[in-house]
C-alpha cells in the first residue's frame, strides 16, 4: 500500500494505481501530480466527506474506490471524469445522490450498505451500466427512467424498502444476475425444510477453504470423527443481501445430487453468528472458473491452460442445469449462476452452490416465467464459457445453438430450463 509520504516525496514513478488508507479527512492534493498516469485510485478506509471540484483533471482514471469513508452525498464531481467506468462507495453514510452525478461511461456502480432513500432519475442516462450493486439501503422504488439502462446484466437491490419490483426490470434484454430478497415486497414461502441443529462446541475447525461476500467456508471435524465443511455467515448486509435470506433459501432447496448436501444448522456460535454444516466435497473437485475481474466486469475468468473434452463439458453443463431446474421447481431464482459457484471433477461431475443472491418467488404469478429466464440467460453465459474451453471444434454446434436461444433479447422467448434439458439429453 502507498503511504502519504510516498506521494509527497515523489517516490512514485508514473503510477497507474494508488491505494491510500491512513485516516485521511481531506483529499490529498498531491495526487494531482499523477493525474496524467493514474488509472486506479483506492481511497477506501478513510474519513473523507467530499472531493475537490477539479476531479476531471484525472483524465485517465478508470476505477475509483471510496468505500468505508464518511460521505453523506455522492460527489457529483465524479461525473466530469471522462474515462471513469467503475465507482465504489460501499459502507459510507450516503443519503443522497444528486441528479447527473454519474459519469456517462459508468459500467460498474457499487453503493452497498448506505442510507439512500431514492435514486436519481438521471441514472437512466447511464447507457453503459452493466453492474449495479446497492443492497442494504432504504430505497422504496426504482425510477422508471432506469428501464433505459438496457446494458444492465447484474443487479443487486436486496435489503432495501422496495414495495414492488417493476416488470420492466425483469424484461431488460441483458439482465442475467438479479437479487432482490429482503424487501417488503419479497415473497416468503409458507413451507421451509428444517435441518437438525448442532452446537458449535461439537465442531473443530481445521482450515479455511474459501470466503465469499456472505461468509467463510472452513473444513472441520464433527464430533472428532466426521470431516465436514461449515459456512459461517458474516452477520451483516453484503453485496448480495442479508445472510438470513441466504440461509432460508439454503434450507428450502432440499436434496439434489448436484447441490452440496446440507447436514445441519449451527447453534451456540461464540459470536452468535449463523452457520450451516455441509458435506465435505472431495479434493478432486475444483472451481470451474474464477470471479469476474475489473476488465471482464460481469463475466468469469478462466486459466489459459483450462480445457475440456466435449463429453466433460456437456456433463458439467447438464449437472448445473439439473441443479438450477430443481431450484426453480421450488420457486427459487439463484441470481448468481456462475462458473465460480460451480465445482467439478475430471469425470464431469458438478456441484452447484452459493445462495447469497437467491430470491424466493411465487410460481403462480405471471412474472415467474420471466424470473426463470433471467437465470436462463446466466446459464447461456456459462454455456458460452464452457464451449470456448472445449477442444473438439466440430462438436460445438449444438452447444452454440443452446447459447443463442438463452441469449435472446426478448426475455420470454428464451427456452425454459426444462426445454434446455431436452436438448442437452440428446447430446
């Protein structure tokens, strides 16, 4: 991490990226010395409340993070940064966003965990916006002008005060990853599958296996003999929503061979956090992909060396399809259908998981078909990713056909998961 002395003494030589977290209360004007080269500026974890009027001098700035500061008003000065495409204001104290405060080129906007009551109507002018994350605020409605944001692919509006979700949102032509649980309008099913309860004291933690937005997954032993995996929820609002909503959808999924089996819920955690015990997936399984990067925005990344045979690829896709079909049969939209949430082995077996963005819906409502087809588009992205990694070029045509159907811009014209299943069975 850069220090304030590094900036003031000119130790940095034409840096493209600067990260500075040292209790700043004012914007360091010395940063202008690097305005001609700076592309990424991270001032998270400070005490800033405002930005200078001439932020436009950072002509090459693409990414700006101001998370965990003290802003109450979104700084409209950022609108004048000519190449700014990604902005993060997670965990500030934002209560207001002025009209025309967003840069025209904005693609990725993070407003999670603030106090916002409404969005500016001018958000509808953000035609390049792909990723919009604002779980954990207080908005009661989405401005209709936002329907003009037809490039939106990922939307997180969980844990707000929304009284209804407008149909135009479900009809956005590129929307693939949606989460809106934890709102007054959210659907809550009357039936919920229960699991046995196990005291934290019966578990012995072995090692950390991974960490996501909502919790930490670790390897543990249960009663000193059975090896299991446990997930402890962080107990706070995340980019996806409330941990308790994730737990509720986990419990409602029931058993499926392509979902990581749940064993029990955890009680008596020393920090009073919620958690679940899951079967430990063999070490022969690995993540299908990595999370999106700054450059890919909404799309997963894969190692250059990763390749599949045609049969491997089809088996992996079929496993994910069976799991996601099972969820929709239970009235659950996953909202985060990605390769990085999929485990697979060399035989093509697949486990699908991570319910942080999952949302219950009423299968009897007319919008149900639209919600399914939002996940269908995400499945289409996965089909494209896997197809790209398959070595036998001559066998890809059928998978390309599935991809094309999943990506139709008229949402309701996309096939259901059941219809996709018929095509995959033929393969």
